[in-house]
C-alpha cells in the first residue's frame, strides 16, 4: 500500500515538472497569458485571435510562439554553411 502512494506521488511530481518546463513563456517565464481584445469593423470589442503574455507583453497567435524560442531559418542556413 505504501509503495503505490509513493509511486503516485512520484508520478505527480514528474508531471508537474514537465508542465512547468513546457507551459511558460520562453522570454520571461510567466505561466499565463490573456486574449487580446480589439475592435472589429463595426466597432464591437471582440477577441482578435491573438494572445498576450501577462509577464512581458509578447503578443502571439500560436501557443508554441509563447512556449519556445523561434530560430530564424536564415540562422540555421548560415550555421549549416559554416560547417561545410
């Protein structure tokens, strides 16, 4: 009985660590964001489809833009050419 409690606790800790590494801003480490509200053509305030990090103000449309550092394709090509 004691063993299963330990395993459950260990699993929860591992999941918690994985979540904290994944679900945070790559720039400031904030763990939340909010929808960006803008006026549409008729003047009504509506969600724009964008989100904003509550920590640093990064505006993004895809959650992966918030979670991970984006590497420019040009940098990758340059690095590959330097090695050859």
